[in-house]
């Protein structure tokens, strides 16, 4: 067993991004999503772009504003609609046993239709860099992943709450020259909380192949296999197929216990208050010197910083046939207390990740530097599909290596490894 300070709040940089919905394939019955795109007056809009979030599937509305997305499997989807001069729209669609028809009403993008006066913000460049770090990521693939239209990004910093918020009134256009994708990303939400050290973002990506030579495409295919291997998408697919062990995943349970070595809050707070009471002079002196009062204050402040709980690892291996159960056709379900501690024995952590990413998870001394990730249920149970998509992705927090990999390492949900893509 091991114990380490819980960093669960940092897991909000999770993988809402990698745990999207279902797609065509895996021997399931296939359906369609059709519909009509209209403006606010009910007039059809021809030429609107229609995308399936998380996939390469896309189409355009015809002269009557109508569209069809074919070969769609059972699952939970977000349909993205884009039209010049209108705000982008996302419609959630659940396919269980039949095709679905929707109607999309687009609102005019007034920001595009009138001149906008942008108030200069001296901190905008710094805020954009923070956003890119937590959205694109800092993995090797991020070095060739770029946002092409940063001008559509709005940043807002709440000084009172110390929270950075980022929004966009259009799709973010992202070019990933490392994996060979052009991504349209409809950003729903981004928040960086500096008080609680929390990062959370959510949105809907759509993928398109970048043009390339045969040799460049071979390079991309290899990098995509590396990006997919060991990812949360890979894990959930193998969990559905009951092949986690053969594919290199070892699953343990981890639970939180009270840290008995931490002193009570009442004692810590009372001691600090007593030392700071009027009449006690805090002496500010140079390096190499100290005072009993300064030492005492430092001691109690360090005690306050000690974690109230420790995470304890149960080394008993969890069997997938007991972890995930099939209650419904084409869907599996799991629910558990504590967290899952998932070891990927086929991938190793790099020194940069372990030492500098801030996502590394503590491990027993006898476990090599395999990639380790954690999974915490916010609101169970979790329902997931054969392709690794989750019905309710916002119910899951990912930690460790899964939280480290972001947009720059994302592949479409219809990606199949070891298969030449068209």
C-alpha cells in the first residue's frame, strides 16, 4: 500500500475531451441523424456545415437546409452546426434503436455583423498562453499543434475570485501537424481557478484529415497509434471487450483515508492565532538567522499545509468482468467507491512528465515507471460504449497521464489502430 497527498481537484483538466460518444463500427446496427437547419425566422439555411463531435463525419445542408449523417451506431452524440454569420450550435442526440431527426435554429452572430471595439488588455497574451497550456497541452505533440484563429478567443479574469475564464464566439480552428488533423472545436467552457488550482474545460471537436504526402501520412499514422495506445479511449474500449490485461492495463482500487499524522485544525488555527496576537513582534532578519517566534509560526503554517487525507492503494487486481456489467444492449456500466488506479504496462513515463508536468501519480517502489492514470466517479454509474465513448462524460474525473494528454494527443472516436485510414 502507498499513501500520497490527494490532488483530486487538479483532475478537472480531464478528459471530457477524450471520452466522447459512440460511432459507426464494432458490428452494431447503424442508423442516421437527419434534420433541417433554419434561421430565427424559420427560413431554411443551405450550405451549413454539419459535424459529429469527436469524429471525422461531416456533411453540408442542401438547398432546403436539410442534411443526413449516415452509418451512426447506438450512442450519445453532439451534432455541431456552423454557418457564416450565425453563432455555432450544438444539439445533443441519443440513438438507442432507431434513426433520429432534429431541427436546428441558428441565431445571428451579432459580433460578426457589426464593428467590434476591442479593449486592449495588457495581460491578454499571458492569459492566452495559460489557456493554450491547459487546452492544447504540453506534451511533445503540442509543439506542432496550433490555434489558427486566436482572435475569436475572449479572456476574462475575475480579480475577486482569481478565476480566468475563456470563451469563443466561433469554432476554434486547430491545426495538429504532429498527428495530421485539422480540428474544429466548439468551446463550451474553460475556467482556471488560481485559488483551488482547478482547471476545467469542455467542448466538442470535429476532425478533418490534413493533406500530405505518402511518407508524411505514414509518419502520422504511427504517431496516432502512439497517441491512442494507453489513452482513456483505449482503456474504455478494452474494458468493454474484457481485454484490459492483454492490452497492458492493470487495474487496482485506491481509497482515501484520514491522515492520522495531521494535527487537528482547531489546534493549528489556535496556535497560529496566538502567535500572531498583538504584542508579538515578527522579526524580519536576513538569511542564516532566525528567531523562536518565526520558527514557531513556520512550524504551524507547515502543519496547516499537511494533507488531511492520504490515498491508499489496494494492490489486489480488479477483474474487468466484475468491474463492468452489461445491463443494456451495446452499453456497459460500472460503479465503484474510491478511485481506479490504472497502470499501463506497455508505455513508460518520460522524465519531463514525471518531474515537470504536475500530473504524475505516486507509485510503490516496486512498480517501474509505467504510465499511471486515475479515474474518479463524480456521479455514477458510468455507462460506456464499445468504442470507448462515455454516455455521461462529465461524471468522470481523470488524473495522471490521462489528464496530461489533451487536444494535441486526441484522435477521433472512430479511430481504429493498426488500420490504414482513408
